[in-house]
């Protein structure tokens, strides 16, 4: 299952978190 885990330890998780936060804020604005 470690192979299926997203590369948060490699720093890619920060980009995913930023994109997710932007998507959530944009979704709230649209709503």
C-alpha cells in the first residue's frame, strides 16, 4: 500500500494541498 500512497514526503503534497485549498476557496466563492 506504500506504493499507492501519494508522494507527500517528496514535497509534492504541498502542491496538492495548495491546489486543493484553491479549489475549495473557488468552490465556496461559486457557491
